[in-house]
C-alpha cells in the first residue's frame, strides 16, 4: 500500500495560483502559447521512450487488476507506447513538423482563401482523452501561397499532442503567420471534448468553439464574409 508520505511529493506538484488540483477540479486551464515541455524532452530516443512507456503502462494495467497474461491484453502496453509516440502525440517532436514549400502567388489572387472542415483529432492534456471536431483556416496572401494539403498538415501537427483548444487555435495561427509572412490569418476550431461528454459533467450535446482573427480578418466585414463561407 502507498503511504501518505509517498503520496505527498505527488500532491505538492499540483498547485496553481494558490489553488490545489482538488480546488481546480475540471476547470479548463490554459497557461501559455507553448506546449509545456521539459528542457530535455528529446534527450531520449523515440525507441527508448516506447520501451519505457510500455513498461509503465503495463504497471498501470497491473495496478488496475488486469490479467496481462490474457492473449487480448498482453500486447497492449507495446501498442499503447507505439500509438503515443508514433501517432497521437507525434506532434510533440519537432522532427515531425511538416516541411512547407512556399510558391509565388502567380494568379494574383488577393481575396481570402478558406480551407474548411479539416478533420481534427487531439487529446485533452488534463485527462488524456480525445478532442475531436473540425478546424477552419483562412489567409489572405501577401505574395506567397502554400499547398492546400499543407494547411491540413499544420493543423494535424499541432493537434497531435496533449492540448488545450485555446492553445491549439493560437499555435496554428502563429505558425501560418510565420510561414506566410502575413498577419491576415484566421483559425476557427469547433470541437467536442470527451473529458466533458464521457466523464465529469457528462454533457454529450455541448461543443467548444475557439477562434483567432488576425490582420484584415479583425474587421466585422471580413469576419462576416468568412462566416458566410463556413455555412454548410
């Protein structure tokens, strides 16, 4: 049995602005634009990370009382480790950042370009359960354009990490601004959080919408135009 003394260092980690994890409860926290990473986050290789995660997840399963000799379960620790590193949290590793090529805007298209209904899968960093929905991104060219599929890849890269929807929205916007060399960028995310619908309050009907409007998109006219494009 774990003693109170052994638990204390773990409990002491969870304080923010004087509030304990029990005080905060299910409140939605957003502490900054950058994903919280340790300075040595990539000192360990992906192979070593997967081996370590498999060992630790096997221990979790054992603590829960699952029979790890069962044919259906004995491969689960390795599967989870591979899924975490190679798939659903692969966006943590800068090596997986999509390479983006810019092209001259030879068509001289100077109106907004909108890529809507980009499928989005992420995971809530508070409970490690899925966030899923749609992302809509738009920009007005300052002289350069990028391939349409790269907009999807940018969304997916930042989604594939433990996330908070507000941070995800801003990270996508900041990346597009940096790549395209323009402030004229908009990002809207409409998503459901399983930490809300499958546990806690268990509200299955609610969804969360976040938005970023930069540059020319900050005017009521451009916002209305964009919203009109997003109508089904």
